[in-house]
C-alpha cells in the first residue's frame, strides 16, 4: 500500500516558510539568552563563581582613611596586658 500523497498548496508552502522563519528566530533568541547568561554568570552551578567581574571588597583602612602611623599610635595607646597574664 502506498503512502498517502500530501497535496501542496500555496498557502501550505507559505505556512511552512513562516514556520521555518519562526524556528530560526527562536534559535537566535536562545543563543542570545545563553550568551547573556554566560557573560553575567547567571548559569553558574553551585559552588562555582559566576565568571563575571569580581568586585573588590572595601578595606577598613581604605574606607576610614586611617594611615599606618595612626593605627600604630592607637595600638600603643591601648593599655592591655599580654594574653598569657591572668587577671
């Protein structure tokens, strides 16, 4: 028994072409989404870095603009006993 013959009409051909265009557009969008996720690190698995820009955490000395000299003077002014002394 032969397979049934599918009639091809102009409307059917237009719809097939439209389907192919939409499929290509969806694939392009999926590619763009994957690239954006990869560049922003949104798809990183647990326990791994995102691969994006790592921001530097502020240091207390930089934030408060304390110089090394001021820090040493503050340490010397404190009146503490050494840790091995008991009170």
